[in-house]
C-alpha cells in the first residue's frame, strides 16, 4: 500500500485525501503541524469535508466567535476559510459568486491585499490576519511529500482563495453560503 499523499496526481486527489483526514480516516496532510482539528472548529467538519470532496482543497479555517478566551482577554474571530481550487473548475466561479452574494470578503491569489484584513483580535488588537503576500516557495513547503504531478497542478492551476466574513463573531453566513455551493 502506498502513501496516499505521495500518490496524489491532482487537486481533486488532494481534496479527497483532505476529506478522509477530516473524517478521521486518513493521514494528516503534509503541511499540518497539529494532530487534528480544534474543538471550536468541529462543527465546521461537514462543510469542510463536502468542500474538499467537491474540489475546494481547504487549508485553514476558523469559525466566527467572540468572548472571553483562555487567558481571560476578550477575543474576536471572523469566520474565515482559505484553500485552493483548480482554476479550470466551474467550482471556482460558483464559490466566488456565492461568497460575494453573501457579503463576504473574497481574496483570490497570493498577493498582498490593498489593506490588511484582520480575522482574529485580542482586546481589540489584531493578532492574525491577511496583510502580506505568500512567498513563492510556500506551496512547496506546505505540500512537501505530495505527488510531483499534484504539486505541478497546484503551481499551474491552483487558484488560492480566501473568504472572510467581515463581521466579528458571526458564524452563520460564510459556512451556509459555501455549503450551498457544494450540496
């Protein structure tokens, strides 16, 4: 039996492996440093699994939350999803249209946004967000260990897409919009 990630040939294969991992039936994806998803994101699993099976290879996500954090500070999060879709796929247009129709921020590509987009803050100070471009070699680092053909497809056809709900703490807009595209 081969290595499921090394045997991938395209973005769809990567998405199927990601879905299996999110279901707890596959090995962790090569770029993930943790063992599994956090409790706060567990309710997102059905949508993330469906997105990956449909061809939206998800790589980072968080729900919209607001309240007292582990350290007693006031934390806020915007619902957020990042991933890759094959640029030749009709799914890319459907995801972008549904996201924009729902009033979400959509960033396509790896360039620096025109202004920073914070998606997590602590006591009103941003601690995570999108403010810089992605280094050209980041893809190779994040996906070290996948099939060569899949890496070539990611480089050539992978459209990086980030979708952010502009409202702090709201968790009922982004996920239903994306779920509606793939169900």
